[in-house]
């Protein structure tokens, strides 16, 4: 009878530990690009989070002091782990927002801003070119097996944020601020060829309008702007996506120090 009670106690502790780990993993996976998109059914998200939680529990050796009554400690730990997972997921989502910002700038200066479609990731509407950039970035995430890197990042996060340790708000806000500042600079760098081209087009349109006022320069320049913008896209998109992947991978490594 004593052995049965001891086995039940171990089973309860293991189950509670799995649920605590699942709180961090689920909160993170529901926000990660590719895993937490709005068009993915909730059941699929829960299934992915459950599988990853079991894998993480096998790899990570939890160091939780439950005490005599684990049920009293459980709600607080779940809340803390959910906050840690949400922080990690939002951080990666902020990094991927860089490609959306770059796509919006490229769309504006490349003549593609008139075509708007629904944005399933953030809601609302976005330009077709910006949506293409995000879909391509998420597709490359899986094609290059970097989704395993995100799972590895969740595992490594337990060394920086052990179970039961709450994130310091000042450190989290500082990480988001630095990521946002650097991300905006990166977005401008990615879209720099389109900005330079648009500047030249505007200067040329102004000169033509002054020299030959009878010509409707807007109707002449817009098709040219779109065609040249497409050619610029063919030339620089490979470099942009390669630089973007290096940027967000290094940012995650810098955050988790691995």
C-alpha cells in the first residue's frame, strides 16, 4: 500500500512538471512565426505544443521543489512559465516583423503599395509585396530546418530562465527596445535599393515635369517604377533573406547566450 502511494505521488509530480513545462512551450509556440499563425487550427497548435513539451521534458531535468502540497505551488509556476514563454515568442515575432517593415518600405517605393490583401499573421490589411516577403521568410524557416533551432532555443531557455524563475521586467523591456531599434535599422538596410531607386525616379519625374509640362509623368513613371522594381527584387531578394536569417538567428543566440 505504501509503495502504491509512493508511485502515485511520483506520477502526480511528473504530471504537474509536464504541465508546467507545457505552459512555457505552449505560450511560446502560439506566438512563434510558422507555429502560431492565425490560419493554423488551434488543435494543431495544441498538438505541436504537446509534442514539443514532452520532448523538452525528456531533455531538460527540472529542478522544482514542490513541497508537501504541489497543488498549491502549481498555479504560480504555470503563470510564471507562461510569461517566460510569451516573452520568448514575442521576441522572435518582433524579429520577424523586420521583414514586414522592409516589405512595406519596398512596396511603397517599388510601386506595389496599391495592392492590399488580408494579413493572417497580424490582422488587418497589408501590401501584397509585404505579405510575400513574410511568407517567403517563414517558408525559408522550415526549408532550412531553422524550426529545429527554435525548439533548441526553447530548451536552452531553461538554462537562462530556470523553472520557477520570473523574468525581470526591466531586462525584458530593454531586450524588446534594443531589438526594435536594431530591427528598424535592418529593415531600412534591406529596403535601401528600393529607396535609392525611388529617389532617382522622383527626381527624374520632377525634371521631366519642369521641362515638358504637357506629359503626365505619373502615368509614364508608374509602369517603369513597377518594372524596374521587379528587376531589383530579382537581384537582391536572395541577399535580403540570407541577411535576415543571419540577423534573427544571431539575435536569438544573443538573447539566450548560446
